[in-house]
C-alpha cells in the first residue's frame, strides 16, 4: 500500500500498545479533501477531515494527535462501543431465567460495555481495500464472560467510503450463546473544526423523532412509555439551534446537565435519516442515516477542560456533540422496549452512514 498523498488508502504506524503491539492508522480518502482516519484501537474514527463552504478543510471530530492520548484517559473519542452501548440498570439483567452480572462502571449501572469494553481493545485489521470504495475491515473476538456478558461474540466493523464525502460503518456480530448486542460509533463532532475555538451551541439540529426517553438521576429510562417531545426543549423535529433551549428550566435538562437522551426514531425499513446537523459558520452540513431504532444525543455536558486533545486544545462543555445510533438504553431489562437479543445462528448487522455536504452545495 503506497503512502503517497495521492493514494486513496494510506497505512502508517500510529503508536504502540503497552505490550509492544503496533497500532496503525488507516486513512481512507474520498473527494474534495475528505478523508477518514481509522485506528484499530477501539476500532475508532481518529480523524474526519471535511471541506467547508469556502473550500477549507478541517478535522471535525475530537481525538488525539498521538496514540498515547487514547491510552492515558478513557473518553470514547470516535470509538466503537460495546458489547452494549449506553446503560444497563444495576449492571445486571436476566436472559432465559439466568441472572447476568456486569461491570458497574457508571455509578450502579453498566455503561458502554463495562470496565474494558470494545473501545479499550486492539482490534485486528482483517483487510484493507483501495480499489472501488476504499475500506478497512476490523475484527475482535469477545470471550464468553468478558465484562460479564454471556457467549463468545465474534464482531466485525467495516468502514467504507460509499460516496465522495460519505463514511459508512457496518457492525456485524455472531454468538455461540444467547446474549445481548448493541454497538455504535461514539464520535464527538464540531462542524466548525476541532481547532476552531468555537462550541456547538449555534449548530442547528434536526431529529425526526416524536418521542424520547426521560431518565432518572442515573440516566436510566423511567418506567412507562416514551415521552412526547412536543412543547419541550427536546423537540428537534424542525431545525433549531442546539443552544436555543439548553438552559430551559426543565427537569430532564437538569438531570442530564443538558442533552444526554435517547430519541425513539420512527419505525421503518432499512437505512434512513436520523439527524441533520448544520454549522452556519463553516457551512458544513452533516446527515446521519441508520437502520437503528434509537439515537442518543449528547451535547458534551461533561467536557470540563480537564484533558487536552488535538492541537493541545482543552475540551470544555459543549465544545462538541455526539449523535449515537443504537438500541434503546436498558433494553435487556425492559421487555416493552425493542429487543437487543442475539441468538446462535443469527447475525447482528447494523449500519451507520455519515454524509457530508456544504450549504453551498
């Protein structure tokens, strides 16, 4: 694989694990300067360079310039999270009458797979393709009982450029025992660029969801049906600035310190629009498409300036936001929610698409 700047795929060492294993970075290049940098540690999006309305190109996702930053502190920047993204109440659930006990790593709850989730693993580079649509395939084998989850889970993530400025992610998994699976990408976005010294409160967001999941003080969905977004700060059915209502005196905004809630996406078949984000300053437009049933919107509430990222910048509250398509939180304990169960002989397969454009076209 050539390392020429003209290559559609570039591979180069990015760092090393504590045990000496090399961590590469694979860069997939599209059109107009668009490129996605992928690292097998956490099967993560390390960089995402996107042109703006004036033709400039900026990296729009939080992360680190050097690999040591990913090891130093767990922040999920760009990572593939699993086995179960988001929270499971009490770090436990039952499956076929058997009680399963998980790592409690978020107060009393299990979050993003546990203490050593998929974001903390070095995945294997199965293949890299330059011809046709540039792509990289990463695999990981999660042992039976890892972080408490039952069954051996064989997982794959396929990153592929499926358009001039479009990155698609396909998540696949099989198991040898009944289990639960819920994977997503945890990128933090700022469409003005991560070095722009701006926050995301003036970004305009649309989420085509009529309902969201209200949560308790530990971010677990409340009993009962999903709540209507109507007449609340959670109504993003029309484009509205992220910061327009983020300081409204609403109980759910107090509990989350802003937005950190699951939106119940409309039912439908196949990949469909789940969110649209626009940045007036840069002119970048981001459409997120998925076949998932939920979308977690997180407005970067807990970024507190205690750590630095690319360019040595300190990340503070609302410097970036997350849009994470996945199953609803605590589904294994909620038979009234869409199931996240996976049985032997079945294939878990979910798709996320990041599609970019500029306001000028």
